[in-house]
C-alpha cells in the first residue's frame, strides 16, 4: 500500500499543477454530483423545497471547489477574499453562458443535450485551468 501511495505522490509531484488540477477537478465533480442527493436524502424539509436544496448544493459545491483548488492545486497564501470573488465571477459567468448556449446547441445545432453539455463541461475545464491559473490564483492578481 505504501508503494502505491508513494507512486501516486511521485506522479502528482512530477505532473505538477496541471495534473493536480485534473485530479482535484475529478474530486470536485464527484462531490458536486453527490451533495444534491445527499441533501435531499438527509434533510427531509429539502425534499419539498428541492430548488432550495439545489441552491444550497451549488453554493456548497462551489465553496468546496474553491477551497480544494486554492489549497491542493494552486497552493496560494492569503488574499482569499479576492480569489473567491474572481473564482465566483468565473462560475457565475459559466452558469449564464451555459443557460444561453445549451438551448442553442440543442435546438439550433441539433446536438443531443447530453453531448452538448459534456462538450460544454470539457470546454469549461480547459477555460477553468487558464482562468484560475492566470486570474483567480495568479501571484500577480493576489498582491
């Protein structure tokens, strides 16, 4: 078991920030997909107010993602308030563009919804890397 952990640590260390970004992105995706049903299962009042549960789940998942990217990927110190605002700007813009683009991709371009959303998610991951690396957690932007 120690060999496996050691090999994984070595791989992550050699891969650096981009590999950590991919791994943490997978963790964030798993967490984000899990939190909503967990809220519905374990907080009975949210079963009736499922849209409130969605809002809570999105807020918790976004804060979880911010924390994991800050601590595990970009490893920045201080300036959490500024970084959080930049992080939220990216995700709020993403949600807005997603809401506008998905109907166009499905209704106009005739792309199946799941395929369209998967493509959008992949594009978001690529854009997210550049945005978070150069804006959210950039050493120049956190001074």
